């Protein structure tokens, strides 16, 4: 299962937009979903 999250993390890094330079409180709902999804995948790939 951990390998799946590692692969997802690599895919996220390549395909999804980066929002690290934006103010997180002013993001649209779609951008908030992307940030939450990337956080969830990263958290699970590190465990």
C-alpha cells in the first residue's frame, strides 16, 4: 500500500499545479481540494 502512495506522490508532483507560493486562505475550492489531496497522499507515503 505504501508503494501505491509513493507512486501517487510522484504523479502528483508531475501533474498537479503547485500552490506553495499562494496564500492558502485565498484559494478557490478546487485549489483547496488539490492541496488537501496532495497533503493526504504525502502523509500516507511517508508513514
